[in-house]
C-alpha cells in the first residue's frame, strides 16, 4: 500500500462538503509523466496543471499559461504563464519549471506509454523570462497548443530529481492545481483536499475521495446506497433503471474513446498464433492484409453496439468518430459479411483456418470482456479457433507494452480536433527519438502514412491539413493493422442535488461537479 498523509489544518479552516467519486478503472501511477493513460491523467489533473487545457467540448483553453502565440518566423511558440500561479508549497511557477518538466518526459524509466508523443515537435525549451517559456519546434507546428494538454508541470527540482516511486509515495507530489494530495493507495483510492495556494475559485468540496470500483454492478449499487455521489462509465444495461430512480441524475456526452483491435503485423513467428491443430508456426497469417480484412468483416459491429452496448456506442470505421474533428464521413465501418471473410481467408491460403489467442482487459472499457468474447465468437464462425484472454488492466497493459500478444483489444482516446495524437502514437512507424509509435504494438510501418503525417503537422492551412488527415486515415485503414470497433458514449450518474458537466474526453473530474442551485 502506498499512502501519504498531509496536514489537514488548511482545509479544515474552510467550509465545504466532502464527496466520494467511483472510478471504473484505476490510475496506473501518480507520476504525471509515467504513462499516457487517461485514468491516470484525470486524477493527476486535480493536483498538477498543464500549460493549456481543454473544456468539456475539447476546445483549447488557458490553464497555467494565460496566453500564447506562434513566433513570427513559425519556429515555435511563446507561452506566458499566469503570474499568480503557485505550487502547493507556496513557490511561484516559473518558466524554469516548465523547461525542466519537458526535459524529464522522454527519460522516465519503464514507461509503458511515453508522453513523448505530445512533445515530438519540440526541439528545445527556453526560459525567455521568469514567466515566459519558448517552445522551439522542428519547423512550423500549428497544432502544438492542441498537443500539450497532457503535459503537467512540476517544480524544477522535482523534475530533475524525483522518480516514479517518489510520486507514488507522495513525496514528489507538488502541483499548482485546485487540490493537493492527501492519500494515494495504488489500485484502490485517491484522496484530495483543497489547495489553499490555488488562485482560482475554490471547489465547493473541501475533500474529494476517488474510489476504484471496477465492477459495474458494485459501482451502481454504491451510488444508489449513497456510498458514492458520482459514478463514471454507467453500464448501459442499468441506464433505464437509474433514469427511473428519483435520487439519481444522468449526464451524457458523445465520446472520443475508440475501442479497437490490433494485430501483430510484423513478426513471422508470433506468440499467440498456431496452425489449425494448435501447433506453433513460423508463418504469421496476420501479416497478410487479406487475413486482417477477413477478421474485420467477420465482426458484426452493429450487433455489438445494439446488443452489448445497448445503443451507447457508434460502430467505427476510422479512429476519429464521424461528426467529430476532421473525421471522413465517407469512411464507414466494414459491413458484416462472414461469407466474404471466409473467401478472403481461402484466397490468402488459410481456408482451413488457424488458431489465435485474443487478449484484452476485463476492467477498463464499457463491457470490455463481453465485447472481447463476442469478437472471438465471430472469428470462430469463419473457422479461426480463438482462445480469449480477458485480463485485469494492470496485467494486460504491461504485457501489451512488451508485445506479448498477437491480437488484442484496447482503446485510445484523443479529444483534439485534429488526429495528430492518434496518428503519432498508434499508426506511425516506431521512432523513439521522434516520439512516434509509442503505443504501436503492431509493428506497423507504412512510409506513406509517415510522410502524410509529417506534411500535415507543419501545414499552416486548416483545409490542407484536413485533406491530408483524411488521406492518411484511408491509407492506414486499408492496411488494417487495427480494426476500429466503436466509439463509446460517455455516461455519468450523480445523486440528486449535484450537477456534472459531461465531457467528450470521458474525464471524471471533481472540478466538473457542482452542488445544484
């Protein structure tokens, strides 16, 4: 157990209510630079601040920086820090703190998903003055402000000296956000109190407890018993019942979370692939795009959306949701066609099928284990023998980072209007120096996709960027190293007397919770 006790005197002096919030998935760490992981970001964001942030509709807004502008020569951006920003130890936030934070990000040991993807356009960081930081870029970077909301700033001495263990123990948790950490028990709970150094409007809640309740039924029961006052990831099967409960209010937002399948497309010998009799092979059928397309058209996405998600998801054919950002309305999901799937397998030389291990989390996404089993069942129907591995997320994600899976189901969420933070981590050829492919577990590499991305991120014209993004997505989806399944609807529930501002990025934030007037 990792826990930190901090003095409560400051919070005790101010009136306020306590509130408990139930999470469906645990944060992986309290190190804000350890893992590009939404459940971690959303709790860390209560203590730490980025330079800029996003509102409920994913628009970029001021946070630690009160204004920013591109340099006249297009070689970077200046960010002007709010001079009232203070860390919880009372020290002012300076440009040196920002520079040290950016320097730390590429070198956090044992990261399962580096934050380098958010700063890969930055070549140098300069403190122009005490409250002005200059991010110099590799050429024009019009999307840089959209990229950096996940980069949370810590004091210079913390950035230079602290380890992930120091953050997890609480010793290094010094931020400039609206709360400060009282206790972090990994995998169980996080407790915050109001930060007396916070420059903004204080929360109506003097103490906030986040409890991890991974089981859907237990999370709903805790809300109905008033053991918790807000829950996230409301299970679709319980939605109608909760809507009839006069003690409960429901809050919805269309989501940017994509659930998708990925394949090992690079290795000749893959750990979860065997022949139809279960014998190891030195030939990996997943390297053939016809096999991957067969597995895609074998999946009835509409049935998953209607029967498992009960309408709380939209079938997907690309990695941005149609209607959000620059998603291509012409790029829809593959139609369910098991006959075509079997024909494609036969054309690729796998008419007798093969054996495949298929892994995924059982406690991270809405109905994830049921979806995992359903996809495995669809593949069984076209002659692929499937062994489903439904794993706790704290087991699944580290194993995935070590590329132990041949086929797996996971998710990705980017709430930016443009999909640079989808392409760079998931679809680009792995290049640690450039921050590319940080969660590319497939070994996928297409120079054409890399080239399109490289042109899009420096294009100053928005229409030109949109055309490039759509072209790049079409190329990648044709290759099918990943199979988009659906985009989730984000649903929260509170006790009556509270209001919640639902977010497209699915973050569950105490700062979005209010006492009803």
